[in-house]
């Protein structure tokens, strides 16, 4: 029983040694002498020869040997490779994502902002303007990341999103990967008031003094109206007896019409000139009196409509109204 156990342990030990020996062959250490019991040596030699032939026929890339009959192969420089059975260092070419001379001495990974798709001694290409790349060793132009909507970049080979500039307020950009400020679209006429880096026309708001939908056609407030609000707000009418120019943005732009008078600062209220007075121009000026010996019945007169009093009468500077052929004086006498 004990002898059988010892033989079993011997078999296991021999098998382990054989496996280690065979693996060492793959590492090119070429175990030549193994301390096997005589009965196992023919089998060990057979396995060793089979493994050697297998490795000889195995196609290994990334290595070369310039020596005939060499038992080992030299590895290509970092980031390079070579076809199977290469016989010279010049067969080593830089892998995609790197650049350098064929055969070395070194191949370097493409730096940030660059890429290279081919094997060989080719230079790394910049990511085009409008894109950026923060990683090194990239092989595909598709790895370059486009500047987002509302942004653009004029710089080729950019390495961070921070190189992407934003479209200014009053403009927007709804596509990615743009390479010029001129790619930013202007907001519609009479609108803007949108934040920088806007991505849609709907971000544009009507200016004060204009009215319309966000991102749409904004129309100036017509004369006699105003709006101080930006965005989709209606124009408000000026107070009675006042007017404003088109596109007014505040109520103080409303000034009294001719024939009316009001506060100096504008914005109303404006009252019509009473009978016996008139006002030719618009604005905040006071109404003018009819001259002595004249009168007027018109209210809100916009021109000098004062008339002379009948013969043998005088009304001074005050208002006089003639009714039914009789003149009423300011003192209440005829």
C-alpha cells in the first residue's frame, strides 16, 4: 500500500516537472536537462521535442530576429509591432494611435488633440477645428469630441472643451462641431436678450419697444404705444391726448399732442387746451392765450384760431366766448 502511494506521488511529481519544463520552453529558456527517473526520460524528451516544434511553427507578431538559428526573438520597441518571422528591427512599425520612424528607436503615442489611424511612420493628425480630444494614443478621428450646441472653436488640435467659445447674446447655434463665430445665427429682427451659448431661436426674446412670440417675428410698437417689457408682451397705448414714436420703450416717451398740455416729464395725463387758448406743437409746453381783444370757442385748438372781438368791445387777456351775437366778459357783463 505504501509503495503504491509512493509511485502515485512520483507520477504527480514527474508530471508537474514536465509541465513546468514545457512552459519554460515557451518562455525561450529552453530546458535541456531535466532530472527525471530513467523510465520517464523518453517520454519527457518526446514532449520536449513536440513543444519545440510547435513553438517554431507558431507565428508571433511584435518580435524579430536578425540572427540565423537564434533561439530567442527581440521585442519591437514600445507601441510598435512587426509581422511574424520578421528578421530586422526595421520591420517594426508604429501601431495606430502612435507615430515614429519604422524600426524605432521609439514610437510615441499621439498626444492629446491628435489621432493617427494607420500602422507605420505617419504623423499624428490634429482634431479639426470645432472638436477637441483630452486623451492620448487615439487612432480614430471619431474619437475627437465636437463642441456642443451654442459653441464653436477655431482651434485645431484642441485638448479640452474649454477651447470652445460661446455664441454671444443676440445669437444662437443649434448644431455641434462648428469652427467659426460666423456659424452662430443672429436672433430675428428686434429681438435678442438671450443668454450666451443659446442653442435655439426660441431663446431669443423681443426687445423692449417690440412685441411678438419668443424666437419669432418681433414687430416694433407703433406710434402711440410702448412696452418696457422684453419678451412676449403686448404694446400699451399712451395716455389720452398724447403720442409716442414707433418702438417706444417707456410711458415717459408719450408726450402731449398739439392742443394739449401736461407734465414736463411726459407720460401724461394730458389735458386739452381750454377755449381761448391753443397749442401748436406737441410736448409739455403750456397752452398759449389768445391776445387781448381776441377770443376762441375751440377746445384743444392746435393752431391760432383766436378771432377779434366785435367793435367797441374788449376782453383783455382772459377767455371770451361769443354766443348768440352777445359777448360775455370775464366780469360777467355784456
